[in-house]
């Protein structure tokens, strides 16, 4: 898809009113250091449009990135960072829940998992919680370039088993460095958001 324009259109904090968008939305969830901003930058074909913080847990808002005025990439607050207070964690959880329940345009939820490690307790909780909200999340296994190619399937199997994924759940290995997996993720976005053929978002 040729990306013609990008706009950080809406930033929602804990007390914000969520936007009533008229274009499809796809949301990205994941723990604080899993590479969510790097993924979104790679999808937008930009180096640093989505801010990458040196401090995990810094993102406390839901950010709506409009792509070609056709679809929104929605960046949800990261979870699981130990230095964030329990009260803040609870507030972020309520914000995410309000969004998942309140958005009429949300078409898909992507859950990012670090391919190098077994999913954490927070990862398992988030997966089950997203499923309980009525979504079947697509798993993006990030940091693909950090493991040997021969280990990829073993690690994907580990993620499937540890999260007890629903049958048929898609797992997409991804590297923000090499962009491997980018086109596959865009294909899922295009299909779930039912974008028109002329809205091809992958720059080939």
C-alpha cells in the first residue's frame, strides 16, 4: 500500500472522550518494552513518527494514527511495567476496556509478544482478556531478528502453547529492523478493515 499521508489525529488520556471515527480501526496491545512503537513506525514506513521512549511505561494514552484517511492504527498503552503504580495500571486498564467496548469501528486487535521469551503472566492475562471482550487477537511475535532462523518455529510453538491460543489464531513473526512480517500484517489489516484494492498500503 502506498502511504500517502499519516496524521496523529487523536490522543486520548484517562479522562478523554473517545473519538467516534467513521473509518475502520485496528488496535495494537503489548507490554511496555515489546516494540509496539517500532512496529507502528515500520507499518507507516517512517523512522520515528510514533514516539519510541527510552522509559518503558511512558505511553499513557491511546493514540489514533490516520493512514491515507482510510484506516486508523490505534496504539494502546503498554502494560506490565513494574515501576508504574497499581492505581495507574488500573486506570490504564479501564481506559483500554472503555475503548474495546466503546469503539464501533474496531475491526481487529493485534497482541505483540516478544518471540525470544515465553509469554509473561501479564501477556497471558491480556490475551484471555481480549478474547473475553469478544475479539480473536492476531499475535505479532516481535524481535524476530534477535533469534536464529532455525529457532523461529520452535519459539512460535512455545508462544502458541503458553498462551493456549484458540485454534486457527494467526501468529506473525516480525522484525522492525528487517521489516520481515510487515506485508503480512498489512494484508491482515486490509482484509479485516475491508479496504478497497486502490487503498493498497504496502509500498512494494
